[in-house]
C-alpha cells in the first residue's frame, strides 16, 4: 500500500474540500435555475455557461500566470461582469457568480497547478544526517511534536540572533516552490526563510534587505534593527537546500 507524506495528504484533502464546495455551489445554482418562476431560461443559462467557461479556462490561466497583473485582471473581469449584470439586469448576476466559482474550484480540484519535479536526492536516516554550516548559519536535525502523539523531523537553526526550529516539511514546501516563505514552528523564535523579491515591496522583509539581489536566500527574525539574521551566498543556498532534501519529511 502506498504511503503518502503529510504534504501529499494535505494536498489531496485540499482538492477534496474544493470539490465539495464546488458541488455545493452547483447545487445552489441548480436550485436557482429551477425556482425562477416565469423568467426566461436564457436569463440564467447564458451567464451560467459563459461563467463555467470563464472559471474553468480563464481563471486557472490567469491565476497561474507568472505576472502579478494577470490575477488582478481575472478578478476585475469576474467582479466587473457581476456588477454589470446587476446594473443592467440583462442576465442573472448570481448565475454568473456561482458558475465562475464552480468552474474555478472544479478546475483546481481536477487539474491542480503543476508542481516542481520531485527531488532525486536520496533520503538519509535521521541519525546519519550530519550538521550543516555556512554563511553564519548552523543547522542540525531534531524532532518536534506534530499532533499527538506524533513527532516530525525538524531542523534546529542557529544564527547571530539565536536559535529556532523549522519543520522539514515546511522547508521542503518552500524549496519546492509551494510557498514563498517558510516560517519557524510554533513555540520557537519566530523566524522566516525566504528569498529577496518574494515579499511585497512594502513589507518589513523587503525593507530589511536593501541592496540584496533578487533570489538571494536569507533568514529574518526582526530582532535587531530590522536586518537579516543571515544571508546565504549562492553556493551555500544550494548546499543548504540539498542538505535539507536529504532529511525525511515524516
């Protein structure tokens, strides 16, 4: 029997939740269509069919596009049509709204965004993973509670600002591009691992890293004058990622 990692189970659970929400929205839309009295069917079916196409095709393309403008344009189109239909009363605005939601949720549940290829780095038993150091950072393997009575592999990170712990699965999700920022685990000194250029220009993470080139890996706790706790060189960033990938997630 195939054993799934925590991240894989979470992804599958998330897709199931999206599908359930889509089915509920579809049921509401169906009830709306068949309880409209003498209103012409086209008033509801036209925005429904167009909305389904928008949700299943336009929405995923826009949201998964590399540019930050595309998601905004998709939202503007969705809400713009909705308010236009409300104002003109030509077609049913709720039918359009629900159809887009159904299409977008089903598209994400059935055809999720492509993930980075699985790492080919071989996993080592926890007792065989030696500590790593570089760029003012020392990292060692440890474990932290995750639910009861389970414990998950974790990484104890030491910098000039002190010590903190990251779950390995959170670091792996960051390096796989599933998240833009990895956050230390609950109960530990709050620390963020991210790359320059990911955080918004108005965030403290960006303000604390003037002069760094985009893509630079750094750790930030915000303890001293809003500057990074550590900045990884390009070589150390690659080495640290490869080291993390040798540690089992579960």
